[in-house]
C-alpha cells in the first residue's frame, strides 16, 4: 500500500513538472540507486571541469553520494532537498545512466532526457526483450507494470550509442528513431586509453582511497598475471560462488603460478559473509570501487555475457576468457541480440576445469587482427572523445533552439 501511494503521489506531481521553465545552462546528472558511477559519472566530471558556462549538479537519493561529490569540489544535491527539487525542475538537460528515475521521474516534464545507458549489450534489452521474466513488462505492458515502472515507458530524447550496429539495436530497444541514437562512444572508456600520468591524476583526485590502494598494489606487485572475474547477474542464481566457481581451488592455482585473481560480483549478486576467509591470491573487490580505473592494470578479463567485454577490447595487449557455464539455461531466459557464438574475441570455456586449464596454459591470447575487427564493429571511430562529443552536441541543441 505504501508503494502504491508513493507512485500515486508521483503521478499527481508529474503534470506540474511541465509548468516550470527549463534553463538550458542547467544540466542535471544522476545514476541508478543514487550511486555515483558509470557513464554519467565521467560525463559529469568532464562537464563540471571543462564546460564552465554550464551549471552542472549531481542529484542523488543518497546523502553519502552527495557528500562524496561535494568533497571533490563539485555540485551535488539530495534529490528530496528543496535545492535538489528546484534544480531537477528547472534543468533543461537530464543526463543519466538508465532511466529518468535515476534523478526523479515525476520531475522530468519537458526536460531533454539523454540516456547514456550502462553498456553495449550482448543480450536483448528493454523493448527488444521477447522472453523471460522481463517480457511481462516490455511485451505485455500490463497496467501493473506501467503503474510501477513509468520510467521504462518514458522514451528518452536521445540514447548514447557507439556504432551503426548498436544504433540499430538501441533504436528498437528504446523505441526511438535511429537519428536519436548518438554514436559518440562511452565516457567511462576514456580512462582506459589515457596515458598513465593523466589516469593517475584522475584517480588520485576523484577515486576513493580503496581504489588508489588497489591500483598501487597492482602496480607494485610482481605477479606474473592479474585476472579479474566480472560475472553478469543471473535472475535465478544470486550466489554465484557456490557451485560453478571453486574459490579454494582457484586460490591454490593462483598461488602456484604467482598470479592474482580479483572478483567483483554484480551489485545484485549475494556473496556469503566470510566466503573469502583464508584466501591469499584471490581477492574480492569492494562494491564501492569503480572497476574502470582498475582495468588498465588487469592482464586478463574473465566474464560471460557482460558489456565489459566490449570495453576491455579497446585496450591493446589484453586477453579475455569467456566463461558462459550456463549458456543454454541463460539464453532461455534472455535471448541474445549480439550473436554470442560469433564473438571473435575471448577464449570460450564452459566449465570450471576448462577455465582453470585456459588460465594455466595461457590459451587465452587475443589476436590483434581479431581485436581490431571487433573494435571497428563495436566502436567505429568512437573509441575516445565521448565527453567532448556529448558536450558539443548539447551545446548545438542550445544554439539550434535560440
């Protein structure tokens, strides 16, 4: 009942949000669950520092996020504060990672909404989903789904893309024209391709102590290889490290080969307390750590169906192991948009023994020719410079509307 009344209040407020004049020099930013992360984070930092004529603020439901951003010398408001509500109501541009609810849906009337999304997707997303639990929302579009998820039915004005291939996919997924899919690349990937001095200057200023400490550990270590395992969340399996990943055995293997494996479960994945007890060469990364500043110091990515595969491939000299141990089961719940069997990067292994064998043997080398073909298909010429392109585009909209 409380949830029902909350959404009812939201619907009552929403029409009034169309009455407020929108200031083209005010840009509101936000992310899911009130966090400070992903593409919107990097675009916000860029805009706050480089676009001085724009009034940029991060809006969040979390006071800790607001305090974090203010501590870095940038503007942030709690979304339920008078300042936060006013900023949301009067900002012409809303820039977010997933939905207008990243800021606050009921205040979004007449705002120009730019959805940066949170990754090029192998699996079908949004209104392109035809099977599994989410088909109820995106295909049947029941009254209940519409009532409790209005943000998913609000079309963004623009969606960030990377190449013609993904533009075609995103246009269907978000029900927007292809010319509203902006092939600019992803802000979060810029740090992957920066030189070391620029990257570390960014990390030291904007990243928490834990991230700095982890990077220092990796830079100063004498490990033969550093791996990271970034699995996708599964609806049917919240605890990923019980049946299909033997932490104790992996720790022995890593120790024998003077290597380190970092694990960063999806935010929705449940991890038993104390599961890492006694491990020396296998470490869990804190959930608050942004993995993107860390990726340049990783030798081999282990993942399954995650969009990080596309991002990691941008870096030369890296290797990928794809570990889709539940492939047949997974594709029943969510079909693929990008043909998984045609992935030309990444050594595919389908059980834990094969994963260990690929790591020990080094049979995970990614040929440079294959990597470049993959990058061209996924990113075209948009491998870096995303923030500048987005800023230039939004300024162009201002000039066009004058």
